[in-house]
C-alpha cells in the first residue's frame, strides 16, 4: 500500500491544502461539481463545514455540493483536514453576501450527537500543559491512555487532547496499536507535542474536532 502525504492539490482555482492522498483528492473533486474558482467570489469569507462521523469524504462533499446547487450557492474549497473516524473539517469560501446560506447548509448537515461515551476518564490522564506553565499559550493539553487489557481490540491507545480556555474548541490526535509514536515515547516527547499545540496554529487547526465526547472528557479538568 503506497504512502499518502499531505500536500497542495489543484481543483478549480487556487491550490487546496489537504492531508488526503492523491486518489482521495481525485474522488472529492468529482463530487464538488458546482464549486467555482475562488477568484469568482465577491469578498470571500471562510465557512467551516464539519462532516458527519464515519461518512466518507467524497460523500460529505457531495452532500454539501447538492444543497449548494439547490440554493444557488457559489463556493470554493480552500482547505481539508481530518479523517474518516472523527470526521473532516472542510473550509469553504463563499461570497460575503451568501454566508448565511452557507451556514444554514452546514447546520443541516451537522452530525448528530453520539449517545455513548468512548472514553473512561478514570483510566489514565496526565496534564501536559496548564495555565501555570511557562509554555502555556491559552490551550490546555493532556495525554489520555488505555492499555491493551482495557480494550476489546487488545491494542494500546494514546490520545493527545487539548482545549481552549473558554471550552469552546477541542482537539485530539490519536495513536493506536503499532503506530511509531507508541514505542515507549518518553514524556518529554509528549510535552513537545503539547507545546506545539499551544504555539502552532496550523498544527492545532488540523486537529480540531466537533466530537461531543471531547467536552465530556474535560469536565473534571
């Protein structure tokens, strides 16, 4: 299986930043039938579209595209991040005068809340960055762990979790099984990720998630 690297891909108009492989990019470009070059938009502004959990990326694009066509909404895709399990964060560009239409479509396509929590807060929680830390820049960061005997799949699981001070934005980066980062990383390496989450907006933005379990994880922290 070939490796897939993040990069810039050309759709209609300017290049699009995406973490998807080339084959996946070709698929979503086929689904964005009614998108237009960003240069055709008047006073473009960015609208975030968070796709439903478990929905294939091209399906999420197609769903937005069809509603956009019915509403005569002109849009362009500016950036893409995320994954199949947690959903994709798709940044759309629309003309300023069409922003309300775009937001209505995004609300209509918003994923339903999950009824069952995935995490057990009492398992293993380590605070990596808190307000009294010199490297703190507005984002609380923690490491959550589950051991093989605590999971049905028998694999070790790590999650780097972060939130803002107001508890309005949450993010997660997961590591499972034999992932490279699980080879007994010393705590200083997790600390480096925590500092990066505080000071690197691009890194942080691609890990933001609307998973309703994340605010629950932070209730005690």
